[in-house]
C-alpha cells in the first residue's frame, strides 16, 4: 500500500448523518470475520441538511469505474474525531472501514455522505469493498 497523496476531486459541500444498523461479515483477508460489523447507509447529499460538525475530518472519496481517489494513503485523525466520508460515485457500492468492529457504509450512485467516529488508536484501513480497492489508512492518534 502506498502513502502517496492524491488530489481530492470533490468540491461539493454537503453535510452529514447516517443511519446505523448492525449485521454481516467482512470478506477481507486482513480481518477475521468473527465480530459483527456495523452497517450504515450513506445519506444522499440532496437529503443532507446539517453542516459538518466543527473539527470534523472530511474525506472526499471519488469512485469512477474501478478508479478510487484517494488511493490508500495515510490520513491522520484524532481518536474520537468525527470523520465524514463525502462520496461521489458512478455506481452504488460499499466503503468498508476496518475498525473494530468493522463498519460497512453502503452508498448510492451519485453524491452521498456518511459519518463515523473511531475511538481506538491505530491504523485503520478503508477500502471500497466491492472493488477491492484501498481508499485510505486512517492513522488514529
Ligand atoms: Cu473490508
């Protein structure tokens, strides 16, 4: 996995909130699929009314075909900091966050966003699960 930074491609501003539920298993080889994972649906941007909380870390994710931006570089965040994924995708898919337990964020085609908070320090991999492509390594401090 490289830590090469890449330009972000999203300029649209929308705000956060996501629905939470639990279920399912991780098909990733780096994580034993023993724990239940959180599942949530990203909120279509048109339905987002609130602005991001002050101090939130916004990560713009663009998925075009099998091309994902960013592409796996380190992104430092603080434990407990709100992380907002702003997703722009040409097809629906799943952002998978290898937190413990893992979090699956199902996003629709188009612009959407979802918010998570990670409280445990460590390196947390984020990938587009259905493409097997890395998005970022969250460096939780
Ligand atoms: Cu995964």
